[in-house]
C-alpha cells in the first residue's frame, strides 16, 4: 500500500512530535473561538446561535437593540397598525428562572456553548424553537409598547387575555384602525419565524399563507354600534381571514406578517453568519405546515361531506316552488272550486335538494333596462307571449323577452293608464297620499313596474296558473310580486294597511258567496283607501257584464263603499270604477239589513297566517290613538315619522318605550347601511334590485336603502312580534311567513337576502339545512346573503355556503356576534333526488 510507510514503528518519534504540535494548535484555536464568541454575544444581541435546548436548559434573553441598530428596511405595517398580540409575544414563559427579572439580560458564558457551530442551527427541531420563542419578546420597540395596553411580561392587556384579542371568535376585529386577528395575527410555528429570520423580504411578509382562504374586502365600522360589531369610524381596507381558526393564523411557512417590531437586520461581518444559521422556507414549505394543511383540508372536506347536496328531480324543474307544486296533496283535494289547487300545500318535510338552473342562464339584466327586456333563457317560456302578445304583455325578440309596458286594460302603455286614474280621482295623489298599493291578478306586473315612476310601491300577486310564469316574468324584470291566489284563506297581510287596491281584469268573482273575496280586500284596505276596478262590467253592456255590475253595485253599497268615479279611457277603450272605503261606522249601523254582517269583536283583522276567509266586515277604528283612525303622513315624510299609535306606555321590541325603540332602530340601520353595507362589504349595489329582509322588525333596513333603486320585501316571521303594520305605516311593504316552509316565489327571485338573527331562531324549530336550501332556491346566482347572528350559527352557515361552493366575501365577529357575507355561485350538484310528491 502506498500509505504503509507512515505506519512503520521506527517513525514513532516523528509522529509524537507532530501530535504535540496539532494539540497546541487546536488549544489555541479553541481559546480564540471562546474569545470570539464572548465578543460576538455582546455585539449582536438579536442573533440566536445558541445550542439546542436539550443541551442547554439555561434560556437566554435577547437584548433590546438601540434604535440605530434597527435596519431601516421594515415591513409596511406601522406600529399603530399591528395587532396587540403581534407586539406582545407569547404570554407563557415556562422555562424562565424565577430569579430573573423582566429587564435582565443574562450574559452568555463561553463555556456554555464551547462547541457551537453555525452548521448546527438548521438541525433544531420545531419544539426546541418554540421553547425559545418567549425570548423574542424583549425585541419589541419601546414605542410599540406604548401603543398597546400591556401590563406586564405575562402578555396580558386590558383588552386581551393570554395574548388573545377581543375578537373571541377568531375572525377580524376593527378597533380605531387596527385589525386584530386571533392569537396575535400570526405566531411563529415549527421554527419558522420572520422575527428570527432577520433577512426576510417584504414580499414574504405580504404573501398569502397556504391553507388559508382570504378575500380582499373593505369593512367600514361605526362607533356606537357595539352590539352589531361596528366599533370604529374609519374606513379600513383589510384582508379578512375566512378560515376562522387559530391554525390559519399560526401558519408555519416562515411568515409572521404582523411581527415587524421584532425584525432586525445585522450589519458587517455578522450578516454572513446570520445568513448561514437562520433558515427560511424559501420555495419549500415545512413538513409541519404540509401536514397541518392536509389535516385542515381533510377536516374541511369532512365538513362539506356532511352536506350531501342533490338536484331536485321534480316536474316543475327549474321553476319549482315546493309549497305550490305539491302534486301529491293537490291530487287529494276534494274540490278546486275556490282555487284550492293554487293555494299553498307544503310538504311535511321541506326539501333539502337544490333547484337546477335553466339551460343557458345568464346574470339578469340590471334595472331599469330589465323593465323593458330580460334574457329569454332565464325564463324560457313563450306561451304567454303567444296568448297575450297582442295586448303588449310580452314578446319574443331574439334572445330577449321584451315588455312593451302594456296590459289587458292598458294596451298603449301603463303610464298613460296610471295618470288617467289620477286624473279621474285626484285624491289618489300617486306618490304622496297613496304610497303602498295591492295589485290583484297582476299579470307581468307592468302596472306596478311603472308606478315606480310615480313613487308608488306595489305589492303584486297572481296565481301560478295557465298564465305561464307571469310572476316569474315580473320578478326577473325587477318588479315586486309573489305567487298567491284569493281562494279559501286570508292574504298574508295585516288588516288596514294598503292605501289602495287595484284590479284590472283580474278575473276574480268578487260578487259571489256573499262577497267573501271582496270582503277580504276590505280587510286589508285602509279606511279611506280606494279600490280601483278596471273590468268589462264597468264599461260593457253584454248580459253577463251587466249582471255582474248589478251584483257589484248591490254588494259595494251594502259594504258602505262610496262609488267615487266611473270614467272611460278613450285611448285604451276601457272604463275604470273607483270606490272608497268609509272612515266611520255610521253607515254600518244605519243599514236596514246587516248583510254582509260585521265580524265578531273577537275576530282579529291582523290575523292572516293560514286563517280561513269569512264573509264579514270589521268595524272601522274610531279612537284617535287606534291604528287606522288617521291617514299616515304624506310620502316621504311618513318613512321616518313614528306612527301616531305607537305610545310611550308601550314597550318596543328592544325593550325601550315604543317611540324610542322605533327611532333607535331607524338610526341604527342608517348607520349600518351607510357605514358598512354600502361601502364596506364589497357589494355592487347597481346590480341589486330585488332585496329581502328575511327577519325585519320595524323596516329599518329597507328604510335606510330609500335612495337606491332597490325594493325590499320585509318578512315578519310568524313567531316574531307583529310589527308588519308599522312597516306599512311608514310607506314600505312586507309579508308574513314561516321559514320552516318555502316562500311563495319562483327560484332565482332575489339579488340580495338580509337575515338579522334569523337562523339562530329558526333552527330551534326546523332544519337549518332545509332553510339554507330555500335560501339557495330564491337567491339568484351571484346574489348576496348577509347574515348577522351569533358566531356558532354564522360558522354553521359558512360551512354550508362553502359546501355549495359559494364565495365567502367576508366574516367578522366580536363578543360572540358575527357578520357574514357570502355570494352564491353557479354550481349545481350532479346527483339528483326525486321528490315523489312533486311529480305531476
């Protein structure tokens, strides 16, 4: 072997001398290393190049550098924008010795780390790094400490506990321009922290974390709305974390976005050592991060897997209305004489399947263009165009369905007809004296659609009958309407609320069976209000028409209605008869024959949910403090004026005297809408036309939207205080409903749904999954759902929305109350579920 000569025995003396020289050299080198380590320990206090924790249990606290040692290249966050926990650090310091004081910085002794090498740093384990994390706390800048409500080194503040935040639920908190995320925004995890990695770039501080789902929003909060989560006056652009989990804020990909105060950059020769010993994620994520993200993904998948959505396989297809398409119940009816087959017959268990979209469905055309034309494929029905095209109801024009603005009684346009009525009866005073009206048998609702030009709000309704999709046409055009019929039950409105009722060839036999149907209109018509009847018996002399006119004359006289006017519109060739309801009971008492009879005193005219019709009349209120005894203020003054019959002796819904309750509610919603909804949650209000307040109280939300081209269907749930008369009194409209059942509207009717503490109440009585499926049914694709509720309910709804692949636009929480805004997608499941009761 070539190396054999170095192992021969006769060379021992030479080898011994060589070993002595090496020993001396190594000893001197070690001494120099020790001196160098002592020097470097005091010069660069912020560097952590100590031995692994298992070799040295004596924790070393880092010194607070002078301001001139801080590298000027700081992240964009200023101290005032940082979450409190980002500057406080971890509150638990389990390895600190009791005798150490908070501001003491023990010196490192050279013999404590005699063999430390730069190469050993990357081999540290995550748990070892976490033990060292409390040592980073003294790196906070003094001025940042002054901006936080810190009390001591335990990390507690006057607003937080254990490094937490006021946003107990883990979502976003706005407080005077600060954005606080749970557990201090982002904590270093698994040994990857920008506070330790002092060479990190600004790009890394703004990079989105893997495993999180964030969307850019604006959130505008207003002082004085603590119970609703608005606590700041500033408009703040922020990234809102949609995950609502601590883990998302502890991402171990080498980012701690909010800990800019602890980021230090060395100078001189020390930077080379730092670059070698301080690792970053770079292009690779850590195993801990990968494993954590996979577990989160699996958890999310399991949550979504809990909602097995399917398409509804029903005869009505994309037009399915569960309570109107229950064919099993319809087939079992004993009679359809009174349109029982057009009334609501809800299934015993509400469906949890999703209604399919029509083929070729597009985002609806915006108002006011939608009043004249809509996409054909959104409501692909042509039968009505064939039947009523000559009356200018609707026409097929290429890829559009167009609406010339006509109707059976106003072929030459609704506006002329509307003005003709006002000229015939000036006391109607559209948009001033008369603000809220009911249109019976509305067709495609052109009458109500053009009354918007006269500042009149029209509740239109028609049955789901052979006039295919007439109400659906109205809603697609952006005109209020519901599917309903005058059959055997009261309409879902309180008594004495409509300023006028209109019927143009509505095909309702008012005169039969003691005038039961006309008496229902008498119930909902305000004393002194008008009934406008445009039908052939008014102006034609055919035998049948003459017979009906005679019967109507007799009935209306017995009801004490005054025939105010009969005029003929020469342009349209139709006549209009206008009646007025009495404002006193004198006529009722002077009738020689009590037919129709007066209702029993115990009969509540406001009771309207599934109440059978009765052929009787309710007395007119005469007490000056009773609702209906006075006409409301003219529009728009009536919108903000407390109704005269709300007394201070009455307790409002929120516990204050009723007038104060009403005013406080109005002011509250004006603040929320102007400071948050209009600018803060990313809604393009020009695309919102049809809106619904799913749990209204006084109509404050709708009133706050007065200046927009939006109408709001206010829903008073059947288990809530009956405040619907108040809503009508202020010139708005609404309806009674039970959300354990489907709403009487077509699918894809609304651009926006607003639910204030609805779902937490509904889930006590019925299935949340079924209610959310109904929300999906009536909301248009790309429509928005705004939820204000407790955090538990909000999180449940967020999971449902994600399982339908909706976009979570924003989540916010404070004091266990939350705000959620989600946007419906075009997604539909592939599997289907056949509902046997909905098969014709």
